[in-house]
C-alpha cells in the first residue's frame, strides 16, 4: 500500500471549505462536513484520518477525535453498520 492510498482524497477546495466553517464556535455545519470527509477517508482505507484532518485544520489529533465525538453526541450523522 502506497502513501497515496493512505491519505484522504480531499481537494484543496474541500479543505478550504472546512477551514471556512471552522471557527471559535464549533457549528453543526462544520461537524457534518468534517464527519463526511472523515468517514469517506475511513472507507478509502486511510489508517489515521484524525491525523490528516488535524494537519489540515491546524489542531491536535485529539481535537479532531473530540469533534467526531461531538458528531455522535449531537446525533448529526449515523455511520452505516453492517
């Protein structure tokens, strides 16, 4: 498996959109977009999506995991389970 297959397939425009939604107040809009990209990355086989999104957003990896916990607690998205 190459590094290209381990990085999320997210465009610069999508990263810009996430950055624009990311502010002092964490909105549902930001969390939904982040979760969409996070789950997409997981489905693509990305080993550690939190690390990549932390780099994109300029936050700690743990912060991204906290955002994903917020998604679940706010019931914003449900991940399809087999």
